[in-house]
C-alpha cells in the first residue's frame, strides 16, 4: 500500500493545490495533516508575539474550513500538536507512510524547519517532496535564476511580464481516499479551535473570516459581484470600508487563495466584462508580492538585519521604548499616524496608504529601529506575510529594494491628500474605543 501524508502549512486550500493533487495522483491513500506548533504563538527577539489574536483566529477558521472541505471529499484534516520534526515522523511511522508532500518554503525560518523535518523523516524511511504553491510564477518559468532576480521592481516586472507566463491552476480533487485514523486525541484540539472566537471592532474595514470558502467568496464579490475591480486604481488609496481595495491579502497570506487563481479570474473577467487600467493594477500589485517572494529567496537572512540588503552602514537608531509604545498605542504627535495605529490595534488590518505612512513615521520622525515596527506588524497583522512585511519595511527604511533610498513621507500632506475631510481620523479618534473581546 502506497500511502502519503499531505502536510499543509501556508496552503490551506483544495483549489490550485499542486501538492495535494500530486499526492493523490501518485499514491493509493492520502492523509491530509496540519501541525499546530506552539512555537508560532511565542515571542520573537523583538518582544512581540509571532502571531497575535487576529491571525490566530483567522488561522483557526481556515483550519475548520479546510476540514469541512476535506470531509466533503471523503477525507478530513488530521491535527497534530507539537514540534513538526517530532510529531510528523512519529505519525508517519505509526501509519506506515512512505512519503510526505508539502509546499516548498522560501523564508529562512520555515526552510530551516522543513529541513529538520526532512532529516527526521529520513531516519524513519520516509521521503519528502515539495511544490511551489505560494507564488504566481513557478521557479522554473522565471527568466532568470534566483541568484539573478533583478533588485529593482520595474526591471523584475518587465522581465517576468514579457518572458514568463502564469501556469494554469490545478482543479480541486473530486475525492480523497484516506485510511481510518484514530483521531480521538485530536478532538480536544478541534474544540480549542472551535471555541476561539471574537468580533473585531465594528469600525473595521471588514470582518475577515478565514478559509478558502470565504476567500473565494471575496474574490468573486470583488470581481463579478460588485465590479469594484473596475475602479481599483482610483480607489486603492482609500482608508475606510471594504471596497477601496481587494482585501485579498489575509487569504493570500494563509494560502486560502491561490495567487494563480486570482490572476486567471482577473484575466477571465477582462475577457468577459472589461479590461482597463484598474483591472491590470490588481495584477501589478500581485507582482509586488511576487517580487518580494523572490527577493527573500535570494537574500534569505538579510531582510531581518538592521542594514537589510544594503551594503552601507545605517546610523544606529535610537533605543527609545517610550516612543515605540506611543507609536503602537496611537499616541504620537500625528493624528493621522494615531488613527492608523489604532485601527491596526483594534482590527488587525491597515490600508496600504496607512502602512506606508506609519512605517515612514517610525523610521524618519521617531528614528527608531525599523525592525521593531516590522515585528509589531508581524504580531498584529491579520495578513502578515513574511516577505511582504519585511521587504516592505526594509524598502521604506531605505535598506531594501528602493533605488531612491529611504521613503520619507510628509505625513501632514498625506493626511490632507487622502483624508482631507478628516473622516478617517474622526472614525478612529473621536469614537469611544471598543474593548477587544478575546
Ligand atoms: P490590494 O491593494 O487590493 O492589493 C492586491 C494584492 O496585491 C494584495 O492582497 C497583496 O497580496 C498584493 N500587494 C499589494 N501591495 C503590496 C505591496 N506593497 N507589497 C506586497 N504585496 C502587495 N502585505 C501583506 O500581504 N502582508 C504583510 O505582512 C504586509 N506588510 C506590509 C508592511 C508595510 C510596511 C507595507 C508598506 C506594506 C505591507 N503589505 C503587506 C503590503 C500591502 O500594504 C498589503 O498587501 C495591502 O494593503 C493588503 O490589502 P489588499 O489585499 O486590499 O491590497
């Protein structure tokens, strides 16, 4: 009997999941598995949690949805708790599994963990096979090697757009043959996950819910459902509500939505309805996400250092905990920064315009170490994504891929340009703050 485990990580979906499809095609029986490693809730060296409550809830909802989707195909999700390099080999030995299928990681911590699991699996005669399911382009289709990925976004974009194409998506499997597994020990974990629930502040841009069902719903709503994509380029710098931008980011980050599905759905929309600058601009933004994925792959450890990928020595920033706390709590001298930081604190989300401004403020006005800002975002963001977060922060701090050096925003001007009637600031600063319920 040829038996495989599909180890889900940042690919919590059935659609366009090459890892799952390859396992089903090549093995008689497939066991879908997720490993909840308590490590992801620990603190980082910067003193913040790796995963705050908003993303924890989103993750749990995504796991419950994945379990439901799998059950509808005659299978189900096995949940293990513990260190993956310990519990996964234990599991594969117990159930005579010959191969583990999983996604190919591109960030250093995740790669290190995967390598540990791989070496422990080898000890119990189990192989591991990996597939790239997080990026728009497959590594093999890039017009350059990873070592030669262009350092400037425009050059990257021009090359991939002219020389590469986005692969078609994999269909959802129609059924999965899974052997009987003693899942009683996982019941407690499911109960823990099921009971983790709270509502974000009612002023939130959106009440996000994890899972591929919700991700696909949002995708269809933003395209055929509301046609909001046709005005994206005009609205994308907005600050209030669910319409101004796609809000695909949390589902993309957790792998509940495949970037290739988003790409091909936009292409289909353009053929059936309208192709304009706005419909293209969503793809343009997805290329930023893509650029940072390959940048992190190219410079695996650099983006977490004070000097990032730059060769020049950065002036030592101030070590000023009081200023950092004021920034976090929305108590700085800038009301625009404060409104954004309060939104982030109470909802786990902030617009792209807001993120750029608060990051610039931390780096340039407060002169703090940008990595504390990035680490707080890592804890707080519902859509935290290792490469998008750290590479964007490094970009603004002037130690990443910005050919012009630092991004220094005139916050007053930005507030006047994007919140001229102060409605955004009033929304977050004048209303009584709801308490977080969790
Ligand atoms: P839209 O404007 O609708 O864009 C569509 C998609 O394109 C997004 O979902 C996202 O996948 C991608 N995208 C858009 N802008 C960027 C960008 N600048 N970099 C990379 N991808 C982009 N995005 C994350 O997904 N996770 C993060 O942890 C993250 N941290 C950030 C930190 C800073 C300091 C900054 C300036 C930006 C960060 N971004 C991050 C990028 C961007 O702000 C968010 O992707 C976007 O605001 C999410 O909302 P949306 O899905 O409505 O985006």
